[in-house]
C-alpha cells in the first residue's frame, strides 16, 4: 500500500516525526508505521520496547495529545504503529502548526493558518466580533441599498424590512452578544478599510501587454461596491457595438452583463479579506480577468468548481447578506449560471485558474472566440462584421477619412480599425486611391 493522506511509512524513529503526528492530528487523523520502507516493506526497528515508552510520552509532553502506540511483529521483525485521531482543537509542535494534505506535510502560515485556527475554534473569519463599532456608525445608504434590493428580489417582505437597523442586523445573524461581526462592518460600514485593509475593488483597462491605460478604485461597503461596480465596467470600460433596428438603437456588448455580474459578486463573497489584497479586475480589448484571494475547501479543485457542487462560502455571513439582497443564489449554482449565460450569448465559458492563495476567472469576448484565418485575422465574428459595415458607411460618407478619424468617430481602438481596414482591402471591398496622405478610399 502506498503512502496517502492517512498513512506514512518511516524506516526508523526520529523526534522530528512529531511534526507528522501534529499534521495528522490537525487533519483527518492517520497512522505512522515505524520500521517500514517507503514501499511498505517491513525492515524492523531496534529498541522497540524503549520506543513504546518514549513515543507516547513525547507526544503527550510536546503536542499535548494522546496517541495509540502498538507493537506489531511480522517475520520476526518488530514494527511500531502510531494511531493518531483527528483533534477537535488546533495542535502545535513548538509553536508550529502542521497539516497533513495528501501524502505531504505542510507548515501552515499566513492566511492558511488564520483560516485553520478559525475553523478549529468554530469561528469563520467574517463571524469574529469587532470591538469599538456601534450600529449607529454604519452607513445609511448601504442599508437603503440592501432594503431596496431585498424587497425587489422578493427575498424579504416589506414587513420583514420595516424594523430598526439593529433588529435587521440581528435577523441577518450579524450580531454576536451585542457586538458587530466583521461581516456587518464589511457589508454596511462606509469605510470598512479602517478595519480590513484591502476591502475594495480595483479596475484597470490595459492595452498591449502590461500597458495600463486608465483605472478606478471602488471603495465603501460591500453593498455600495456591488451596486456600482457593474455599471462602471459597462459604462466606462466596455465598448458596445452600436446598430439600429429601424430607429431603435441596439447596443451589443462583447460579454454578457449577467455573467460578469455573477463572477464579480462571487469574488466579493468568497474573497479572503484577511490577505489584505483588493479584488482586481483587468479589462483588455478581447478579455476580462477577475481575481481575488481565497481559501478553497480542502480537496477542491477547478474541476470541482465546474461540476455541480453544494454551496460552501468562505464568508457565510457575507454570502447570506448578498443572498437576502437577491444578488446571488444559495445552492452553489453561481458558476453553472455563468456558463449558461455565456453559451446563450455565444461566447466561450470562462476559464478558471487556481493558484496557491488566489483564483482568477478569464472571460474571452466575442471578438476572440472565432477561428483565425492564416493571417491571424478573426473570421465569422458578428461584431466584426458589424464594425466592417460601420467603417464602410463612414468611408462612403467621407472617402478622405483617416484611420485615426475612424477610430474617434466609431469609438474603437486604433488596432481594431487597422485590422478591419486590412480585412476589407484583402477582401477587395475597398481600395486606396492615390497617396497615403492625400488619397482617398474607394468602395468597390
């Protein structure tokens, strides 16, 4: 039998293996076999009688727990089995907290250690009470937003909402023995960064590579951030293609608003605010990246996210506030909904990348989803076809118009205009008559 999350083989005893016992106790428990090689073959141990006394005493004195230590004999060779039960409280080895994950032992640090200690003591990070903050210190606008959205969504009735702010917080489970929880401050305080640095959202528009063109920061309570972030993205950062059905103006965005909204709200709800790093949204001409620090449930992978799964919010109190406001569901269907909306909109489902302490979701817009031809130019793109028609219309109106003027007139980037002009010339639809500076465009 190979080593796994519950089994460890050791040829001989060393006191440093107390760290492995610590790791098993902090995880799911397990067994350590002394006197076996890495393949589980018995090689035996010397002084087994002495070890039978030393090991349980050292475990008790250094780790503060009791383990079963059993003597086993096979083919005349002694081995020792150490059985470690999972501990209901954090176990440390000389101030270090170790954790068994898979077939490895990990030393917990930073956010992982904070989450581990909170989970072992029964508190989630967002449920910890905060001293020195009163209900009167919270923000009226944030309560107004919550009441408006909760009533609109039907998650709460007008009778439910017709109460004082303190009663509302108590009903939402955001008070602990009269003290506000961290979640209450994040959801309803005008300046939560006074207690949680990094509790805001950064948005940046990027050109080629790392070329940052412009950026914004959205501060305030999480309800204020949620109320403003999507509109800001679609009003300032995403450019819609304009078309007309008779006199009706139609705006077609490269990404569906419902999918991006769900992804941003997921980031707000599940962000590991203890890492003190803001949620970051990078917007490019052809893609959008949303990333946030997070602590995943043990054993979860990107594949787990993409499958049907039950809801396990990292910040359950924040998640409940957003659920009551009607912003999200409570069934772990967020990513499933995002994928459905993207398919309906005709764009690829998003790509999720899980790093050590953060997660990033990438949306690819309509402009990049289609097959490239041998000149690396997009084909069969409805938005591209629409832009071609707009360029042709502008050229017919003014044959002397320059590419820079087209870019300004159509509210498109220079790169997009150059690409469309190149496509139209290669298709033989337009031609350049005369010199580059004094000539004009001809439409065939």
